[in-house]
C-alpha cells in the first residue's frame, strides 16, 4: 500500500517544509496541469472491470494525443500537493510516520558511519 490513513501517498511525501510550500501552491504550473486533466486519473464512480479498463485506455490515448506524452507523464508521475481527495496526493506536510522514522534513521546512519 502506497498511502497512509490520511490518504497521503508516502512515496511523494518525503519533502522539506520549503518543498511542500512550493508544491502546494494552487497556482503552480504542476497544479494547473493536474487539475486541467483530472478527468483522466480521478474516477468519479466505482471501477467496473473491462468497461472502465477500456474507457481509461481510450482516455489515456486521447490525453497523450492532446497534450503529448511528456506532459501527461509529468503531471501523473510527479503527483500533486493541493487536492487531498485526488489521486497521487503527496500531502501538505511530512506524514507522522515519516516524522517519527526520520530521526531514528538519521541516528542509525550516523552510528553506522562512526562504526
């Protein structure tokens, strides 16, 4: 599972406060690109196998033709940091699990360097 109990994608959550501030701005180019094409990656109803698989494939081809593969990939892979209910939400601050683990991992890494 890639997300926690708050719906935060933990793979996209390990950022500094400055990075969160820069990415969570709603007016950023990344946010605009994600929002403009939200219809591609955020379903508004339950997934129906086969039908929705085909629908997604057609939407993906349309989006790639319309925007180009680079923009679709950049919007999708980089995630987003402004819409908590949407897919690939990276959070607005460090997740509690990361906040607990980072000091421990840093301490262990320093101990290994001294060893």
